[in-house]
C-alpha cells in the first residue's frame, strides 16, 4: 500500500501496522506535514510499481536443474548500481514518521483516596455548621443521631414554635396597679414531639396596623417558676401564663401573641 503527502506529493510505502499505530496519522519525512495516511491511500504510485519492502520480499526461485543458475541476491558489499532498479527505488523511497498515541497518565490511587477524604471533611463541616437546621427535620436528625452515637454527642430537642397554639387569652387593666395591664393566656404543644419552652412575643398595635409596643419574654419571665435547662414541653401539654405589663396607652387597639 502507498500513501502520498498532500503538501509535497511525496509518496510513501506503508503497512497495516503503520496505519493502526495512530489511527492512520503520519508525519511526512520531508516537509513534516501531519496527515491521515488512510485518506491518501492508493494501490501503486505513478510510474513503475515499487517492490514490496525487504521484509516481505518473495524468496528467490530455486535454480532449474537444466537451466542456468540464478544470480545471487546483492549483498551489502556489492555496489548499489548492481542492485535491481526496483529494489534500489524501494530502498530510496522515503518512509513516513508514524505518530505515536499519547500515553494516558496514570493516576495514583492515593489521589482518589485523598479526594474522597476531602469531600467527606467538607460534607461534615457543612452538616455541623448547619446542624441547627438539620436537627429540625426528621431525615437530618436521624443522620445526626447516628453520628452522635459514634462520637458521643447529644442533640438538642426538636423545636417547632409554630406548632404551639394559643387556647385562651385576655388583656385587661391591672386590678391593683395604675397604668398597667394583666395578660392571661394558655397555650398547648400541638407538635408530635416534645420541644423546648418557646419564647413569647407580645405586640400591641395602633389601629390594628402599626406596631406600638413589642416585647419578647423568655420562659423564666412568663412562667411562675423558671423551667430547668433540660425541661421540655411535652406533647399536648398545656401551659398557663400570667403577665403584668405597662399599659402602652389609650391609642392601642389590638394585640398579638407569637412564639419563637
């Protein structure tokens, strides 16, 4: 098989193993042009067909008993002029440079292990700094509980203040103090799990729109006795609240209770 450089028209003798070495890509030995030898293949170059490569030359025929002896093949000591013209042309025929495929870089298994360790550390940091969020949702809490079983930590109880519901409420003038109000209310934990005692925020409004006074009370301030640090509001537990506050003024027309 032969191929031809599209730049300088130099013809080359190629073999199948040459073409498969780099998917047919070769470099011209004369002008250094890189081209696809498969696309430039042809059966024989213009002019006399060149002989096969020396590695594929047919063996010399045995001499006939009655005929003349076959001349011996030219050796390295013989002058080049004594070699057959076809073989001399084949020897002088340029050979293209086969482009080698780039070797794939080998990655050490330690790099993969290091990447996994870094990814795990990053995930752990994200989970730890966002634990206040994850501890409140069932899936995240279950995962954090498994971690705490391994490292010996303890999660805070779940908190859902929006599921604390006001059952009764009233705001009246204080029976004994001037310019004071007495607030009475009861609330209940409607969540499906125990939770900490919530903060209580009371807002007084003017014209039911504009906030006039707002204050937030801790459990120790609105309960008769401060609950223990580990105390929780059980499921369905009802709490009675009685607070005495300063009267915000006669222009107050409404109030609101919220839990946080």
